[in-house]
C-alpha cells in the first residue's frame, strides 16, 4: 500500500461505484472481517483517493 496518493484526476474522470465488489466475493462468508486484507477494496480506495472533488466546498447556505 502506498503512503501518499498523487491527486491528479477529478472525480468525474474516475467514476463511481454502482455495486459493491463484496456482493460476489468468494470471501463474502467472512464479511466484514475480510476488509482489512482485501486487495480489491485496497485498490478501489487508492483509486478513489486520487480523485479531486469537482464540486466547490466553499459555499454559503
């Protein structure tokens, strides 16, 4: 696992999940204890962490 993530893509370039990869996982019977050692979730989290939000977070309501 990487210590730092290069944030170089916008969230609309990465996309979003429409279905959890856990639903068809062979390790589903161990859910949720399997999270810590799951390579698929680690890759997804790293990919999503690279994203920069395309929405402004500095607005007044």
